[in-house]
C-alpha cells in the first residue's frame, strides 16, 4: 500500500469516526464524562511538557543514522533498516498532542504499576513516566540501537522510575509481568499486527484487575489493527471501551453490569453538540 493510499484510508476512517463520535455533552456515563473532562478536555500545561518537547526538538535535528531492527509490522514511511534519529522522531514518536493526552490519562488513573510495549526514542515513555514519578514503570524496546538512545534520553530527563528492557516483546514481556506482578496500566504500541497484538493482550490480561486500563495505540493504523481492536473491546473481561481514534482505552470495571462502548471527540470539534443551538 503506497503512502497516498494509506493517508486516504486514514482520512476515510477518521470521517467515519467523527460522524459517530459523541462529545462530553452526550455522554451518559459519569465515569466516562469525568475521564473525558480530565484528559481529552484538559488544556492545562504541566511542567513536563516543555521539557520533553525540548528533547524532541533536539532529536528532530539529529541526522545520526542507526541500524533499526523492526520486529513488528514495520514502518509505513521508510523501508530502510538504517534510519536517522530525525526520521524516527518525526514518524515513530508520539505527537505532542498524544503525549500530553497520555500524561493526563496516567495522571487521572494514578496507576501503581505501568508497562509500555514499544519505547522507540522514549518520548511516549517520558510523558507517561512524568505523570507517575514514584510508580514502577517497565518499558520494552526490540531494537537495541533505539533502546540505547531511549535509555540515554530517560536519564537526561531524570526519570529513574523507568526500567527499560531491550529485547523482543515475546522475550521480555513475561519477565516484565513477573516483576510487576499486577498491571494497573498498559500502553501497547510497537507491533501493529493483529495476531501479535492479540497475543500480547492475552498475556497481559491475567494481570489486569477492576482498576486497570489498557491503552492501545493506532487502532485504525490498518485493517489488522481494526480487527484486533474489535476483538479486544468485545472480550468478556472488558466492561468499557473508549475510542479516541488514535488511541483505544479498555477498562475492566467490575461494577459495570453491561459492556459499553463509547466513541468520543473533543467538544470543540463538534460545537453544535454543546447545546448552543437547542
């Protein structure tokens, strides 16, 4: 699939998402309303944001080439096994908006343990770790060269609560789960194949509890990821899912009797849903 076709597909998927999405004013779940209010709608700037973005700015000017070992579905932008740090920062790191959303989500959930599958250069790791400075956080990166850079960046940002495991998800995930013992928060990003995504979800599931949240990145990245997202959110243990287009959230709330699924967009993107027009 060429780059134009990929973009056209994503535009079409976004239009479908946008059409069915509710704003906070249409939500009938008090929990989801509070979640959206304190994450998606929160416009505050936290102390960590400019610090992390300063690091991103340096990476976007770094033309150093590294050997990238890709164990997932691969990049849709570059097929070369040698890529510049600048390219990784531009195409593989989370956007500033997504980083801020991840920070706010962690800040809202207040997890005691965190796990990330897919460190890349450490930008997403930094946003999440900065919101839970005293919680053990394990992140896994399959590419040795990228992992070494991420480790360096996390030290620069003074995030000692993060433990980076360099190795494939299949190698390192069991080790991480044994060490954490329970999973309050999971961010799954880094292998966009349906089978692999569902495999890692299944491995993490026994460590989830009623207060856990699983965050799935790029749920519309491909038809495979859409299928994986549909399978995960319909799992019997999942009581609630929230579709934010670029992220999918899965909750395991035992007090919820029936499974619920929400598709939500920021209220500013649908001003007619604010009650101004009757």
